[in-house]
């Protein structure tokens, strides 16, 4: 029973973390944060020299990072034996979460080149990097949404 309660709490936390992740990334895409940061970096003035400098999106995501894929993996481990009906949702939540984290790792590498380099990125390369950023962000949005929905479904199948 205690393990089921742990799994339920982990799934609640995972839902929060993935919703935060999803809506933060939607916001970045809608208001075109990458374009703004790239324009600042391209102008040579006012661009963040550190990924944790004021204005960096990383400062928004880092505090909630533990509530995403680590919690989804912990819930998968915790609920595997106690939640056979929700097992597939636990697997989907963890898989989507890890996939989204992998895409995020690629995006962080891309962000370092695009926004946080000392040298100015040529305009043509900057435009290609921005297109890549938006494509990968769409994949990340699908993964975050899938993890969020699967966490919700898994939570509904946990006996209480």
C-alpha cells in the first residue's frame, strides 16, 4: 500500500513537471524566444555570456527538472509490480519523458552555439540553427505532452 501511495505521488509530481515543461516550451515557441536571443547574440551587445545569466530560459527549467524524467523513471520502478493495469502508461510516461530529455540535450547543445558563444554566428547559419531549434522543439512538445498524458493515465490506474 505504501508503494502504491509513493507511485501515486510520483505520478502527481510527474504531471506537474511535464505540464510545466510543455507550457514553457509552447511559450518559447509562440513568443519566439530563440529569435530574440539570437538577435541579441547577433548584435554583439546584451547577450548572455552564461546559460544561467538573467534572461536565460534555463533558469526557468532547472528548478523543475527533477519532476520530469527522474520522477517518471522512479514511478516506473515503484509502480511496476503494484500497478499491472497501469504498467503500459508508466512505460509510455517514462519513455516519452526520456525521449524529451534527449531532444532537450540536443537543443541545449544547439543553444550554446546559437546564443552563448563569444563569436558572432553568421546570419545564414543562425537562420538554419533557428529552423532546427523550432523543429526539435516541436518533437520535444510532443514528447512532453505524451509524458504528461501518460502520467495522468497511469495515475488513474494506481489502486488507492
